[in-house]
């Protein structure tokens, strides 16, 4: 990119500065589809999963969420319960100990955990990304 082009971009940015939010909306709306352009349809299985995880999160996590944040520690027993529920390997095939669920199911699980505890949702995300390494790279 030439310096003249860069200067032209900066001046465009400066011209848009007073209406920056409108500019950003226009920019993103051309890249990402608007919600009116598509709709996520949850299957009965997705709804059942959402209800199961929401119920678990409300009963098991919410009562101790403030303590988790204060102590910066998630009790091992709670992590074991999350694993027993199948959330640590939700998208992995059943033959590998997972639930064999789709990515939307993973997002639903993340959303429901995050509703009550950001810390627990972070552990959930970490388990999704680190489990393959643990399973397949460990001799």
C-alpha cells in the first residue's frame, strides 16, 4: 500500500469520525449478515440440552459463583460434575467419550454456563480446545 493510499484512508476515517458508530455499523453490516438475513433454528434436542445445562448451572453453579470469583478457584467436585454431564467433550464423537453433539450445542452449553459463571464457561472453552492434545499427543 502506497503512502498516498494510506493518507487517503486516514482522511476517510477522519471524515467519518463524527458518525463513527454509523460508519462501523455500515462496515460490519456488509461483512456479517444481519439477524434478519438468517435465523438459527433450535431442534428439540438443542432445547433439551439447553434446559438440562441451564438447570444444572442454576442448581450447582449459581449458588457458589460468587465464591468461585472471590477465591479464584473452581472446586474439583464441580469440575467432575461438569465432566459427568458430558460438557468437557460435547462435540467429540461418542467413541472417544464425547456426546457427539454439533457446534451449536457447544455454543448453547457455553452460553448457559456463562449466564451464571464466567469462570466456569472459561474452563469449558479451555476443555474444548485442549482435550484433543491430551487425548492424542500424550504418549
